[in-house]
């Protein structure tokens, strides 16, 4: 960072107004990318992985804010059902991959097996080793099929994770994020680090490399990740020109029914209209 850059505080963090301006600009570019994906029938899969409280969800939220969920959707799979447990491991993820003209953001992905499942003992050693063998080939097949596969790992220090955990615990709106699994992962920091290193050693492949996001400062992580994502897909601005709105149809003889005949919710804020 240039020390003379006026966008930053003395602490090195970006100022709030500059962050908002940059985020707004990037979100406008994401809208352009969305249209390009539609027009060119691209299949884009973006994976977000990392430690608990690393800020993956916050980045996904900012990416989605201005986008059409029919074109760009988020997949955040929970615990597999009994039926899914009997399937080929990648099957339930493959069902949710993008089709032409779509981008899918995976808030955690098939890499659960290399992380939480391996550390917590939710899979056997044989299943874990098979994942490390199979995953690179699975991803190479996706890329050969024409899919754009982008993988992000959000890196956070143990001190910053601890600070965020404590902050969540004090905030009633965020306390739900502290699951028993999160607390167990907190206690197994070193084990997760070793699992991540092993995962990278096997799956950081040329066709689908891992991109690491420094996530200790949330605002920086959001701007950096979105900027990088936009750089991965060459696109052009296909935004249509403003259209001339046709005149509205006259009411003619149509009369609306009395508004008293409708059931209105209580106007806790403002007041109900006299005519809808």
C-alpha cells in the first residue's frame, strides 16, 4: 500500500466512504459480468473455502447484492441425507453445478471431505485418501467440459478468528453463527492447518489452482476477492441503452374495489395508502 494513498487510515485500513465507493463500482462490474455470462452461455463455478469466521459469507453476500438469483445462485449444502450418504461422494455437488448461462457460488463445497470430515473423523481414512486421488481428476473433467472453475481459500490468523468469535458471542444477531462444530474447530486449529496443507498439496492443480485471500481485514478481503474474480473472466459491457417507456394505458371505465374490502397489515411505520 502506498503510504500517500488518501483512501486509507493511518492504521492501514480503507476509509468507510472509499470502501463503499469501490464496492459500488465493483458491484456494477459484476452486473456486467452477469450479462456476459448469460449472453455467452458460460458455466462458472466459484468455490469459497476457509476457516470459520474468515468472511466467506460476507464476500458472497456482497457479490450477490445486485445480481439476479436466477443467473447467479448460492449453494450452501448442509449435512448429507441418508440417501446422499449412499451416493458417489461428488454426486450431490455435481447436481448443483451451473448450466450454460449460470454462475454458482459454493459456500463450502466438496472440500468438506478434506477439511471438517477428515479432522472430525466423519469419514474413513480410505474415503479421505480416495478424495485426494479423485478430486483433481473430477475438477479436470469439469474444466475440460468447458466450465470455468475458480477456487478461493480465505486465510485468517488465529488471533483474528478468536476476536470474531468473541464478537459473535456478544451479538444476539450473530450468535447463531457459533455452532458446536465451530467451537470444536476452534479447539483444533493445528489439525485444520495440517489438513489444509495436505489439501493444497493434492488439489492446487494447474487447471484449477487455489487462490488465497488475506482475510484479516474484512473490507479489504471483499474488495480484493471481487476484483480478482472479475479479472478471471474477460468480459465486455453489454448493458443495453435506456429504453423509452411507452405511455401508460388509461384507466377507462375500470374502477378499483374499495380499499376497505382488503386486509391491510398494521401500519407500524407510516400509514396505509388511500388508493393502491
